[in-house]
C-alpha cells in the first residue's frame, strides 16, 4: 500500500501500456515506411522484451515492495502519457522525430521510477534503468538516422 | 478506473481433491461470497468424516512409494508446480482478491510469497541431508538420517487463502510425506486452483489432497490416527485446543495463532518512512494479518513533558492524515489501497471493538465507520481505516486481537515502559521498533519476547528460508514452519551407529 498516490499495480500497468503502445507504434511505422522497416521492427521487439521485463520484475518483487513501502505519490503520469499514434500525413523524417520524442519522454519516466525505487530491492531500480537505457539507445539511433537523412538531403 | 477482469465468471461448485481425483462431496454446500461485491462466486461443501478418511487413506497409500521416490525426482515435481504457478500467476492472484477482498497488489504479493516457499522446497536434496561422524568409538561411525513420517494435516485460515498452506505443504511433500489440506470454507477457491496445478504438475495420486469444510472436518483430522502431525494457523483459542488434542493423540503440531503486535516509535525515528511503513503494517490486508501492527506506541525516551507532547501529537497527526487518505474499494480496481473485511461477520466483530473503544474512553480520532469507497459497492463488508488515540494497554482495543483496520495509539514515557507494555500482553507474535539508534534497536531485539522482530520494518514477515516464529500465546509447538525447521518438523531424525567386524 502506498501513501495517497499510486498503487504499484497502477504504475506497472502504465509502464506495460507504454511498452505495448511503443511496440504497436513501431509496427505501424514499419508498415508505413519501408526504408526503416527493419529498424522499426527491431524496436517493436525490444519494446515487447521491455514489457516482459517490467511484468516479471513486478511479479517477482511486489511482496517486497509492499512490505518495504514504495513511494510513487505525487508522480505526474500525465506528463509521460505520450501519444503513440502514427499519423497518415507523416513523412519519414516526421516519423523519426515523433519516435525520438516518444523515446526521450519514456526514458525520463523510467529514470524517475528508478530514482523513486532506490530503497527497494535492487532488481526494481535496475529493471527501470535498463528500460530507460533501451529507450535512450533507441532515441540515439533515431537521432542518428535523422542526421543521416539530413546529410544525404544536403 | 475500470476493474481488472474477474477470472471467476460463473458460480463454481467445489469438489474435494482426493487420490488425484476430483470427487463431489456428500456434504451440504454453503456459499462463498466475494466480500466487495457481495456476489456468490462458489459453493463449498462441508465434507463428511468419511471423505476425510478417504483422503487420509489415499495419502497413506501413496506414502510408501513417494517416500522411496528419490528426493531429486520429488524436487522435479515441485519445480513443475512452481513453473505452473508462475504461468498462472495473474489468475491465482485475482482469485484471491475475489474470494478474500484484498487488493490486487496484495494478492500478487501473496502469490509471490507462496511461490517462494515452493522454490525453497525444491532444494530438498540439500535441505534433507543428515550428518555423520566417524570414529565415535573404535571403528564405530554414527550418522543421522532424516526420514519422512507419513501423512500431515494442514488446517488453513481465511486471511491468506493461497499462501499459508504453502508454509508447510511443499516442505512436507518434498521430504517424502503426503498432505491433506483443509482450506478455510470462507476462501476455499485458491486451494482448489492450486490443487489443479498439483494435478497438472504430475504429482502421483494421494500425495496432495484437499478436503473442504469447517470445524468438523478439522476435528476429524485431529482425531485421525493415521495423521502424524498437524499444521494450523488461526486463532489462539482454537490453536490451544489443537495443541492439547494433538498432545493427547501423539501428533506433532505447529499452531501459529493470534497476535497483538506493538510498533514503537522512538523520538529519533525517520518519521515519514515510519508512517509509510505503518500504513502498510496496520491497514495492509485490511488489518487481517497476524503480523499487522495493532498498537502504535509513541515513546518519549529522553524527552521532557513538553517535548513529548509535541512529539506525540506530531506522530498522531501524521499517522491519521496518512490513514485518512487510503483509498478503499474493490481490490480488482488497481487504484484501490485497501479492500473490505473478508465477510460481514468479521466486520461486525470489528465494529464491536470500535464501540468498546469508544465506551472505554479512548479517543476515536479517525472513524472508519463512515464508509467512503472508490466505486459503487455495497458497504456490507467495508470499513475505512480507524484510529484510536490515547489508548491504555488494558482497554479491550489495546489488549485483544481485532483483526481489522483499527490502530490503537498508546503513550510510553520511556523505552522501558514500552517494553513493559509489550510484555503485559499475552501475545508474542511480532513487534517492531522505529529508531535511528543501534542501541535501542539492539535492546529491543534482545529483550522483547516476540517471535518476529522488526527494526524499522512494519511487517516482520520471515522469508521462506527462515522459520516463522511466534512466542507466548501466539504459538503452540516447538518447531516452526518454513525453511530448515519445516524440514525437521516433517522428518524424524534416525540415528545409526555402525561397526563392521
């Protein structure tokens, strides 16, 4: 039980949904933009792995989190509820930019969770940090792709 | 918030699991009610004495072969059970919320703690090893073999429908014994689901049996001459009776009973973290936990009267403020932080204690009788967190186990006074101290007569590989459940002294 604020289940559901949305988003991008298909599909697979990691970590540590007391109050989930929908009129660079924004926001979310769970079993902050790192890596790859695209345009 | 999907879609009619088969009982059926919605979710039989006999007979028949099964092969069965529990983790958890009322986080925590017992029991080849010594005399060696004993009965409580039988059953069967489990008739579904997994895991018939029912089934188990030992979790009066009757019939017994747990707050405690831990301790599982905080003792060690009054008020205010914000409702709404009492009689009982508290002069600082819920649910089993202030240790609410979301706040001017208050209570299950001082923590763990001690821990729940203690009126028996002690309980130590001519 938390103090007024979120239950662990609420937070984990939110994180799981972020990963599901990301996975679906990249699958849609893969269909819409053949030039980035392999990369987007790889990102979709990573998001599925992240979801599994989050679910597993939660199921394996929830008893500790309850007994130790976790602290997710005052967390503003709306800040991180980014829209993960592909819009029909996007160009490929638009898609890369939207994906990059999504990844950066999600990385911030996971880092905040990691920081708030430092007092819990090490497994918990470590999982959130791993997912944050995966998100940052993807943001970096997207940024590089965007730069490469700009370079080829000039 | 939308509810998580309920795994029980239609009213189940529960059957006994005996000798690897699902057998319909001849006993009368009673309703199992979801305490949040008040809907009937199952019907459970009050099994007959003959059905208990049949389960014991099946277990007895299975024992010789199971006992001869190598420990590693037994461990493989238990590994398969663990794997199935992981696969069905979510369903098992939601069933607990439906039949008990606890929140989904709490149910998942319970599922995990249950699985941990199974995980530890898979180590049986190491756990069960004996020991030896050469040359105890000229050319003579001596060694100890741990041997299983036969059939054990497990009589389970209503507050942790999934986990509690797993404090015992995995160790018993891993060691080569067979079990007959009697779940609480209020919450029998979790054990039925678990037995489905046992069946799927390929345990030979008769190793693991489940017989539904209430007191008469338990009583029949106590009298059964082919049951070697009993594991019980429940109230102190029943535990004492079980201990006595097991003594008369020569059975081993673990009886984990009632509690009245004291949590001390010292002036040097980290208050925000203490209050957070207290919320879980007092109101987690709606206070229906033998390790729940019951009495919060605010200790004024080293303070003058003025300082103490300010400290006392600060702790009370922070505690009440946090308790008042706990969201109460149906546990399958995962924003909910506290569920209902398990049934309406439980709620009536708790209401009786609250009334007593008022009559005996404690200050009702937070009145949970004014039920406020998240969602539109019948109020039948719900209470909100309740806090009494200025409770004296001899008041009914300060002395007796309430088993509900009611906190009693007490004063103690010194550490010694606080320890005296704890020792004035007949129970000795758990106690905790919140402090930044190693000195007080050490004094506390050294002096306090309780089986489970928390230092800056609100719920001092032993992990599966440690024994679950209990002292005074909270425990009857010698060895405890879980870990190595459970293995010792479920085995006999045979000594062999050997010489070859």
